[in-house]
C-alpha cells in the first residue's frame, strides 16, 4: 500500500525552488523539438530565477540570435549580433557564466544596445559549457548582484537545456537518416524487381524462343545475385569477399560456365564496404560485357586478391577477348567507378590495356573495409 507521507513529501518538494527546477528539467527532457525546448525555457526561467526578464540565445556560426524572451519590456528578440559584440557571445566564446551587477560599469556591454531597455544588471550562462551552442540571460531593472543560488539555478537550467537540445538534434538526425535509408532501400528493391520482371517479359515477347530463354536465364541469375546480397547483408551485415565476387559474376557465367577463375585468401567485409565494392565489380563486369572479355564466347576472366601488408589487392584480369578500344578504357574510368573505389572505399584504382583485354587493380586499405579478420587460406 502506498505510503501517504511519501506522497506528501513529494508534493511539498514540488513547491520548493528545487522542486520547480526538477519540474522544468522533466519538461525539457520530454520536449519533442527545438521550438518546444526554447518555449519551456522562455516560460519558466524568469519564474525560477526571480528576474525581471530572460532571453534565450542560440549560436549561428559567428553570430548569436536572440530567439525568445519573457520580460517586463522588449529586449532583442529576432535580432542577430556578432559574437564579439554582445555579452551572450562573450559567455559562449569564453565558456563561462557572466555576472554583471551594473551594466554601465562593464566595458563588455555594448551600451548603445542597452540604452533603450530596462536592463541594469544581468547574469548570462552558456548552454553547453565545453562547446556552447547558445546562452540564457537573466536581467534585472535595477543594480543587482545575483545570489549564488540564482546563478546556480540559471546554470542548472542551461545544462538541462543543452542536454535537451542535443537530444532533440540527435533524435531528429537519426529519424531522418533512418527514414531516408528505409525509403531508398524499399524504392530500390521495388524498382530492381520491376526491372527484372519487365525485361524478362519483353524478352519473351520480342525474341525467338531460344534467345528469350538464354536472356531470361541471365536475368534470373542477376535477380538471384541481387537477392542473395540483399538478404545476407540485411541479416548479418558482413560477407566474405569470395561470396561477393561469386554473386556478382554468376549472372555472366550462365551461358558458358567455367570461363571465370576466382581465387584469394579468406577476407570478411563489413556491409557498407561490401555494397560499394559489389557495385564496383558490377560496373567492371558491365564494361567487360560491352567492350571486353565477356562480349565474346572465348573471353576469360581471372579475379584474384591477395593480402599485401596493410592492403587487400584485388586484380581483375580479362583475356582472350577483343582488343579494347578507347571507348572501353574510358568506360572503365567512368565517374561511377572512380566514385566507388576512390570515394566510398578510399582506395586506389589502376587500369592497363592489353591486346586481348583489360587489367584493373584495386588496392583496398584493410583498416577501412575489413569487418573481422584478414587471413590467408592454408
């Protein structure tokens, strides 16, 4: 059975200054967005501190913006000032609370900005002391030196505000990133499946039966490879390099099995690295199908990798194909391939032309892409 005295104690605490501060902190913690955080501070700070006015200031680059206020007279709501020319900026730049009993005697105060206000004394506390993102100011209409308790209350409110703002920003950023990722993934899956289905249907309608069957088999292999990578990475967020290469090359070996040679030690990739490398391998295979070894029945492809100090060196070597013309090498240097290899994977890409094909060498930093261990097979 609940203790009536305990309930009475909690009610009494709520009526004290400390209890009021607890209420405000609880409201800040449950705020859903930045506007709500600012409004909680605006509506409660003046009552907590017992001042004649309060202002909420946010840092915007090299300026401070007075976003909200509650005072006996107008202050600077909606205005921006350089950090170096106002006391809120001073508090943020110096990362400490300012107590000014008489603003007319303090050289840090821009007198022209205060001349038409009621303010004669103030306390300014930065929001987030290690790297301020704003400040809260309390103002009085007469010369007054704030008590230690009043300063501590304002600083406690500033700390709670910083925590609430960081929480709001983090939740908003995570929510947006998650929503965008889920939408993009679902949209991509839907489009890819539709593309496979539509292409198979067009092949059946427009090609002779033998050619339609061959093309449909290749399309089905592409669909299987895509589904394998999608399901595997979604389930465990890692894949071996062998599995990745096999999945990307399977669709191109449907008609002539045995034309590929794949070899290398055991290497495990993190999901995000595997996706980027998989797209790069797909781009190489597409180029080989257009211009290189995969464009003719006699063409062969050797994909191998080795561990060389702190890199995984992957070599894509085509042979017994047609002589690659300028269009082929230009395609190999396409913007997508370079963005994947040099941008997302922070790796290097080297290409060489031979009489019967292209050799492409990719050096992948192990520390950038390896999810577990890198080891050579026995």
